[in-house]
């Protein structure tokens, strides 16, 4: 992947990722279990998940506007690597069947 110096989030999605759906993960999203999210995500050929990795704060309104849905998996803020590993596990359970 070759990013130009002025590539923004929208360009990245449109020109490189080209996802069918974009889901955000944040404590401000609608609560849903990771098991359910992993099942739903497995139904897409090219789904994209965006995980907030902020010590404090939330996605900007600009970034938020790219999400088809925004989910929360916990009332507490969790570290990004925890969410990623748990989501991959749930996703793999559905695609390796």
C-alpha cells in the first residue's frame, strides 16, 4: 500500500480498503456481544472494523460519519489488543466451520 502524504481516513477507505461495511468500536456504541458481532462480520466478504485506541476521548464526528454501525462490547474502556484478539477469535469460529 502506498499512501500519499495527504491521505485522510475517507481516502484510505475508498481507495484502498473498499469495504462493504465499516463498523466502529467505542464505549459510545450500541451494546452487542462479540460473539454476535463475529457471526455478523463473517457474512461479509470485505468488512472493516475500526477500533478506537484513545487513552481518553472518542472518535471525531468526521471519523464517526464513516461508520455504518458503532458497537460497544463493554461499559469499561478496553485496550485495543484485547478487543482485536477477542474479535478475531469470534470471527475465526465462524469462518473455520
